[in-house]
């Protein structure tokens, strides 16, 4: 009968052998798994699929990495920054770039604007706009509070007075409220209009704004604080309505500075 010490030594040896083989990291055979799809052991942008009982190697769409069957944004592949997919692995493929897209698939910063960014799908870029005073955060790959966005913290809009109000185009009831250099889209309380002289909400009429007679006064496109090109007319319609703090949506990591 084996002593307790011998039994323990055997268990320990078995554990060590198990660890050593786990570290060797053999490629898993997709034909021996239920899902028939497994990640490549070396490259995070590759995966193996069991086709006619044979393992076949596939590349993720350019810019994406393998996340798992039925996961990610397409073909089981995802944006690399969504998780630690590439921890301890390498990329097999380099970037294929098109205009505005560093890789064929991904979300990329704008060349000339902090309020815009590009989403790329198979090399086709679509321009996106951050609303409500938010800026594009390259680390989070989403719109974020200005104070979280390195290099784009302050809007030129608030250069003149970091805590002042700024007219929004020719709007009679919306305006930008600068808070420490960060613009927030605001709306005057009902029945009041924004006075471009005093930079406050006042009882109409003013020089530019009559007493509202129609339920929807004509709105003009706001001038973008930064960047060139066409303004998105949706920007003013998507914004907060009732003098609230923010109209913007945060995809992730949103923190209110107040
Ligand atoms: C991607 O675009 C190329 C041509 O630019 C096309 O041949 C290919 O079929 C497209 N792939 C997908 C998945 O849409």
C-alpha cells in the first residue's frame, strides 16, 4: 500500500506533466469539438473550421480577430479592442487600408475633426458624428466627454469664454453652454428665447427672435465647433430637449464630470 507521501508525489508529478503539456499549446482540432470552429493557437486573427471532416484554416476579415462561433460583428470575428482576444497571440495579417480606413473593418478617428469619426466595413468608410458636445475618443472607439479625450479637450467654441454661452447658429432657443471649456448643448426654458446680445435666455421679443408663433420655429444647422465639411442636420434634432445636461449617448465608459 502506497504511503501518503508517495501518493502526493504522484499527484504532483501528474500535475506538472499536465501543466507542461498545456504550455506547449497544441492546436485544437475543430473536428473534435461540438462547434466545429476553434481559434488558432498562434494567431488571433485566424481560426480553424471543420469542413468535410478536415480542419481548414481561415483568416478573419481584415482588421478583425477571432471571437468565437456566432460572436463578434461578422464571421465569428470582432474588433480587437473589444476584449483581450490577442493576449499572448500575434496577428498573421497586416492592415489593408482604404481612404479613411486603416484596416478594411474597424472604427477610426477623423483626419480633421474631434467630433467626427469613421466606421469602416469591408473598406467602405461611413462618417459618424458625436452629438451634444461629445468628442471621439480613439481609445474607447466611441464618443466621450471632452475631458476624457486627449488632445481634443476643449472646443474652440469655448475659447472666448470657458464658462460663457455661445449662440447656436441662428437658433432662437438653443445655445451652447461652455463649462470649463467644454460645450454643452442647451435649450432655453419654454416661452424664452436666446438673446445673442446678453447671451442669456430672455422673454421675447429680441432683435432676432419674435415671440414663437409656430410650435416648431425654423432651426438652422449649428456651426460645428471643429472640423470642416457638411454639418449633420440631425445633430440638433438628436440633442437634449428640456434644458437637461446632455443629449449625447455614451457607448461605454461614460462619466459625468459634475
Ligand atoms: C468586400 O469588397 C470586395 C471588393 O471591394 C468584394 O469583392 C467582397 O466580396 C466584399 N466582401 C464582403 C464580405 O462584402
